[in-house]
C-alpha cells in the first residue's frame, strides 16, 4: 500500500513539473529573426519625441520655403540659417530640382546644416550626405557635398546677410574678440562712401583679420590689419588699414 502511495505521489510531482514547464514556455517572448529591424522611433521613443517637442517646421500651417526658415522656426542663429539656405541652393543646382515645396527635403537639409555647423567649428571641414533626397520621373536623387569652413562661411554670409561680429560669434570666439570685430566693422563703414554693406567674401576676410589681430596682440602686443580691395554688395572697392597695440585695443573696445 505504501508503495502505491509513493508511486502516486511521484506521478503527481512529475505532472506538476510538466504543467509548470509548459506554462513557462508559453510565456516566453519569441524573437522573429525574419522580422524587419526596429525603427529608431520604436527602439528609442524618447528620441522620436515629437509629442512633447514637435518640430514647428513640420506643422502644415508653417509658411516655409527654404531650409534656413526651418532653422529660424527652431530659433537657430542667422549663421546656421544661412548655411542651411546655401546647402539648399547647392542641392537644387547640383540635382536640378526645386525644393521650395518639398517640406521633408528642406527639413533634411536643415538637419544636415546643423550637424555640418558643428563639424566646421571643430575640424574646419564637413561632409553632407543625403541619400534619396528627392525622386522624379528619372528615379531617386541623392545629394552629397564636402566643403571647408571657408567655403561654408562665404555661403552663410551671402545667404544669411551676416555681419562680421555675427560670423565671429558663430566661430565661438570670446566677447573681447567680438568687440574688436564690431569696432573694425564700424571703422570700415565710417571710411566708406558707399551705402551698401560688405559682400560675403569681404565679410569673411575681415573676420579672418580679427582673429589674426587677436593672435598678434597676444603674441607681441601689437597688430596690423591691412585689407586692400574690400568689395561691397552691388560693386565698389575700399582699402582699409589700421595699426594698434594692446593698450589702444583696450581703449577701442572699451576695456581698461
């Protein structure tokens, strides 16, 4: 009799183990290796984050016609907006397309401009690669462009109508350097008999001269800014030259 109970109890234990194993297997998460990979939005919902921080450029009511206006809606500065518009114009020219009514294309250009801006400031060069930017009857078209900081600065100054001090701020210079840029720009305008501003190339030349002057002051206490043949929007040329030492610089920019 005891043997029968032992066998019955053992059977009950075995049955219970089998039931638990079946339940355990039924609750396992099955990964389908043939399924498409998760998208960035599904893998990282916080990064997709448009519920809490919607992109104003994607609002159908927003009136945007350029990539620069996309960044303007996001509160970015004129330098980055100018860079976006320069890239958009370059893409339109190289691909023979019109992006003015392509909202998603403009947003992609704007996002690329922001990344390029950071690269330009750290390494002096950038690369933009936008596969399948648009498609037409001939198929998809991709945009790719490598460029230096000098090329980009002329483009952004042209499209963003930048002043010298704005370009210096975009470069990340300190307030003392920005103040010198403001002073030099005012001095150049005072000597000019033209009612137009500096063109993009001359704006970059003056910004470069500002940086060089600050380096010279730090090294030797004296600087010479010599800028022959500055050109202006709509034509006109101007020569500009000024010499100053550290004490004069401090007086010019209002420091003791």
